[in-house]
């Protein structure tokens, strides 16, 4: 598969650049999904569109078992700063997380497998809105699941490009591979007054200062120090004038965790931190929005991918992951059936181009490698099963 994938490199690069030029935000990937559906149809897939709103499914083969290959499609609200011939043609929107390359590699795997004969089916899931949730707090993976994307699937695999790792190297391990994520939104309520007469009101900014200290102490003082977790505030808003004490301060933050018990404990500790506002004479409202679960790589799937990587690229190029509490919604799929994600080195040597950055870019020679790993893993699973 690696030799065959390398013969497709020109097309893979062309696809990646085409999607890079036409980025779309979560649940708005209409051009993207139409183009993907067109390519899948040309490759002989049975295509279903409008899955999870703007997602696309392509099936190759017949019967069972089914292995799913997932690629996310959405871009980010970032103004691209690159000077490339394939720069985004939509100002303020950019593929700054590599989803354009994920699409290209999944399509490449479909192109390879369309020329093979195998029992069962390879299912390609092109997922909307991995980066953000909709107004109901639901992201693309659970939306696709609700529309039947995972029906009869026995295994699911995915990749994410890694601009900190050199091309030709893959990172994967069994167990927790990315964090679960929840969001919290709080209103700290006081009583407004003139800035010259603070005693006439209840200053919510003063209350918020104590609450913020307590929130920032949850991980360092309330959790087991050997437990990976994060509680981070990302937004603080209160007041409009320098001489007016406001009625309210709004806080918003993120929670990251690898364990359900830790998740519950953090929720409790956030509530306790906000109780300080009442102790000091104010009040609060708290809304914790449950997000996506931790992604857990299944041992049997990891073993299969590691064997493929070792055979295609050499065992020395199969590396352990770098510890991180980054999060994404692939865990919603791998809760249903055994699954695993690997990260694929795409580093431009001597030029740092990190994800979620206006200057993000990749070494496109990684594209045939991810394509080959997808296709070879699918063939081995279907042949064995």
C-alpha cells in the first residue's frame, strides 16, 4: 500500500490544497461535503450525504464486517497569514488544524481500496464540526452517530497530523489518548454602585477575585497530584466604565480530564469555589456543559496499527504519544466500538508551524504515509476478521 500510495502523491497534494483553499466552519461544510461526495462517487462508493447535518459517508465493499476511517472536515475562524499559492480564499477562515490533510488521506485510502478486493466493507466518515458544538452543545461526532454512521461498524480508526514530529514517524499507544472536555459558564452577582462608594454595593469583581483563586487551586490543591486534569478560565467579563461597580461578572472556562471520577470531583469543586461569592454577600449561577468523553485507544486496534506502521515505515518510527490534555470528539465513536487514533508527523524541518496558528502548514510528503496506513490497516482487519 505504501508504494501505491506514493504513486498518488500528486493527487493527494492537489486534494489537500483544494480543501485548504476552501475552508468552512463547523456545520457549514457544504462546499466541502459536496466535493467529497463527488470524489467518493467517482471512486465507486455508495455515498450518503447530510449525515450529522453536513457529514458524508462513503461505503466500499459489501456485507460485514465494517471498518470505519474517520476524517474531520471543519476549519477555524482564523485569518491565514501564509504566503502560499493555496492560501485560503475565504478571509477569516483557515484550515489551521490539518483537517484538509485528513480529508485528503481518507480520500486517498478510498482510492487505493477501490482497486482492491476484500470481504466486508470500508466505511469513510467525513465528519463536520469536530472543533465546535452547535447551539445545543453537540458536536459533529454524536450528530453523525445519531444519523446511523456507526451502524454495524466493528472498528474505527483516525489520524491527526502532528507538526512537532518529523515526517515518517507515527505516535500511538493504547489507553487514554486525549482528554475529555467540559465547559463551564458562571455569573457572579453583586450589587452595583458608584466606584466612589463601594460600601453601598456588593462588588462582583471583588467576589470574582476570590472565586478565581479558588478555581485555580482546584487542580493543585483539591485533586490527587498524580491525576491529569486542567481547569482553565478563558473569559472574564464585567463592567463598562472605570468608575462604576457592575452588578455582575461573567466567567467561562474549560475542564479537561481522563477519568470520570475526576470529572465529577472537578464539577463539585467548581461549585464550592463559586459558593465563596455567597459567603461574601453575593450570589452566583453556574452552568456546566458536558462535552465529549476522553478518547481511549483500544489495545487490539493499536496493535494492528503498530504492526502496519512497523512494516511500512520501520518499528523505530512507531513512537509513544506526547502527553497532552488536548481534546476532540473521536472518543464518541470509540465509545461505541473499538477504535484508535494515531498522530502523523508532518513537521516542516527548521520551520515551526503549529496548529491553530495563522502560519500553520505541513510537509505534504506525509500524505502518502497516512493514506497507506489507513488502507493497509483496513485490508488487514477485513482479511483477519
